[in-house]
C-alpha cells in the first residue's frame, strides 16, 4: 500500500516536471495566502443576495496602494533649481504628501536612451510611468507595515557611484544585474552572446522586502497601453530564474496600469470587478506560486501627455533646437512674457519706449507666495 502511494506521488511529480519545465519547478517558497500583501490581491466573492454557486462569483480588489501623488512642471530657472547644479535641476517635481521628489532632471533629459522626437513619444510616456510607479511603490512599502523594511539585496560590495552593470545575484545558469539604474536585466547562460550569456528579461524595478522572517521579492512592471503580458514568459524567464537566485523568497508581480485596463466599468464603485485579462493573469501566476497585485495610476492619460510635451520642450530648449510652447502669454504695451509650463517665463521681452526696440531680459523667478 505504501509502495503504491509512493509510485503515484512520484508519477504526479514527474508529470509536473514535464509540464512546467525546470524553470517552473524552482519556486522554493509556495504561494502564501496569509502574507502581508494578500489583502491587496484579488478576492473571489458573490455580489448577489441569492446563492447560485460559482455562477455568481466575481473577482475584485479590496485595496490598492492608497498613495496619490501630484506633479509640478519646472524649467531650469525656477526657484526650486536656484541652488542646484545644472544636471541636478528639476524639470518635473513629484510630491507625495509633504515630500518632494525630483521625477525628472536636466541630467535625465541629457542621458535618456530614447530620443525626444515625435516618433519616440511612446517611449517617453513609458519612462514617466516607470518612474512614477517606482516612486509610489517605494513610498507604499515604507508605510504598508511598521514591522516591515525594504533593502537587503545590496551587499557591502555595492558602490552607488558605480551601480550600472553591478551584479546583484548569480548562479551557474543565471545572472541578475543592474543594466542602467534602476532597470535590471536577467542573463541566462546559453553559450551564445557576449561571454556566453543572453538577455532573457528586463525589469522595470525590483524590491526586496522583509517582514519578520518572511522575505518577499516584488517585481514591478508598468503598462499604459493595452495589456499584452505573456504569463508563461513571466514564469519561465522571470520568476523561474529569480527563484533560483533567491530560493528563500516569496514572489509578487506588481503591475501598474490605468484603471480602465484593470476594472470592468459596470458597477465599478460597488464591485471593483477585474476584467478577464488581469483575472486570467492572476490565476495563472497564482497556480505557479506567484502573488499578483494590480495598482492604478492616479494620473490620467492627459497628465502623461502633458508631462511628455513639457519634457520635449525643455529638451529642445536646453539643446537650442527651438520649441513649441504650450504655456500662457502675457502682452502689455511694453512687455511680452511667454511661459512654457514652469513658474519662470521662458522668454521675456521689454520695449525701450524711447527707441521703440524690444530687448530680451534675464529671466529670474518670483518668490513663491
């Protein structure tokens, strides 16, 4: 009897190995329904007063991150930049409560991997979404529990000044390294490519969170367009390798997107019901032992477009390429003042009454009231 039970168990285990592949069987820590983050995951319930079995079951979100920031546009002459070096000057400021963060600086503009031409607008918006998602996630993790803490993935070898290409973890088969901070990349040993390793997955962000004895690795991804995410690819090329690199951790996929991509519009206020695609993604990842959290941006698409246009204007201005301005214009008999969307004018002309000529004056910010 015991021999038969052992044979059945072995057969089931062997079938799973064939079905899921080696990467999918490396999840050392099983899915934890009682983790700190379980309250942010989808939950199944029946909104109907009448019990009709599974026919009335829907999946909804009980909680989101609860962090709503706000952005403010600047140019290099604004008061916020008065004492900053040129590359540190803030172009977009992001505020959460009373805390202000530089979301985009002059240095970011000049070192961006994408262009600021019209054909790259999707890349610009995607970059902005990544930055906001990382900022909100950092803030949320610091406040989600007084007993939790972030960090631990960087050991004493880490030098912030030389962080690009720093290897965070490695095994004989996989390498996790910083490609260009804060973006990371997973490399797989294939015998092809540079040094015999190939890039199999890029990460928008990764967070190492400790809650008492529990370790959670949260992988961040942001999407503003239509959700096209391959769950099998995430398991094979992201969470499978991460499980071999961090065998003591639980894993969570954090997807930031717009509200319309997550929720069904009908009865949103009462149900907060998931659409079919995010629901299937959640169920597929859960079956592989991976938790999923769906977070939405407070910003609307118009906000991202406005930030994008402002970055294009500032980039073209700094590089003396000429720019189309979308700010206000103030005209009097003797003054012409043109704003971009910063606090300080983009251009100010003053008319010499005696000569009738216009001259450009040096731009200075006005103190905030």
